[in-house]
C-alpha cells in the first residue's frame, strides 16, 4: 500500500511540474506525421492526375494516313 501511495504522490507532483512549465515547445512527432500525411496526399493526387492524363491521351484518335 505504501508503494501505491508513493507512486500516486510522485505522479501527481510530476504532472504539477509539467503543467507549470507551459512553454515547452512542440514535439517533432506531430510535425512528422503531418508532413507524411501531406506527402501521401500529394502522391495520390499526382497518381490520379497521371492516370487521368494517360486515359485522355489514349482517347485521342490517330491522324489519318495520306496515300
């Protein structure tokens, strides 16, 4: 029981210290996740545009042959 009380007090004290220091900056992990998401969207949009352009180019008829 003493261990649980000690852990509770230690955790409460540490959380209080962390709340007091408000300007800790941002972690690089959310920034990396956002960048990864933007890159994934850019790749998907580029692939969709390439497929659409290829289909459009394939739909253009060939020039008539001059005899």
